[in-house]
C-alpha cells in the first residue's frame, strides 16, 4: 500500500499570500523523516500542550504509519504543521490521529492542504472510510472537516461524552472516500 511520496513545495496561492514576511515562505509538504522526530515532539507539545503525544508514542506512530505522516517544513529546521493518518492492516478504514498547524501559520489554508494530501494518499491506497475526532467547541476545525466532506457519525450527531476520559468530550466525524474522485 505504499508508493513514492508526493514531495512538493507549497509556493502557490492561496497558501502563500503576497505580503507575508519572507520567513513565512515557502513550505515543503513532505513525508515525515526519522530525523524529524525531535521537532515533531516540539511541534506537538506547542500545539496540543496537555494533550500532546509522548515522545515514545510519536516514535511508534512514525514507525507504523510513516507513509501517512506528513509535515510542513519551513526549510530552517522547524516544522510548521503535520497530519497523521493510521490505517488498519486488514480492512479499508483509517483514522486521522492528528492535524496541527503552528499558531503563526493558521488561517492560510495549510490545514486544508495537509488534509487534502493525506486523503489523496489514503484514497490511492484503497481506504474507503476515514474517521477523526474533534473537540465539539472547535468550530474552526469542524468547519474545515465539513468543507472536506466529513459528517458527524451517528448516533447522536457523533457526540461522545467522556471519549478521552472524564469531561473530555469529542465529536466523531466520518468521510466515505470514493475511489479515484477529486476532493472538494
């Protein structure tokens, strides 16, 4: 289920807008490398804070899902975002385990670009259903996922009280991938 990664530079509109400081341009969307692990841990802690993955788990997720672990590299040694999808060995299901963009790079379409690329790779690999969880109050993330075709997974509009423990609620969203069709 692996193929050559689609390495590419994000130096086109709308992801890089005129007038941004030079240190904001360009970003390289690529498959994560083993050498990225310390920077991935820093990035995960910066964005997710108390909910960040422990370093050992990031390492194991990288080892298991490398072809679906994508990063945004600014060329200076700092990563500005990532997306991670986990697939089952048997079956056609996948879960998005993480999507993040550093606060200084949000609202430039980077989360959408990461998601579009990982969904394209999942489709190419024969995945038919993609799920993710989102904090129910995170309206920006919910809007992004809905714009990509995700819908709440029933029952109860996808709401799962205490999903990650007491008081940590989540909404489960689902996308049915059609083979070889373009993304929204």
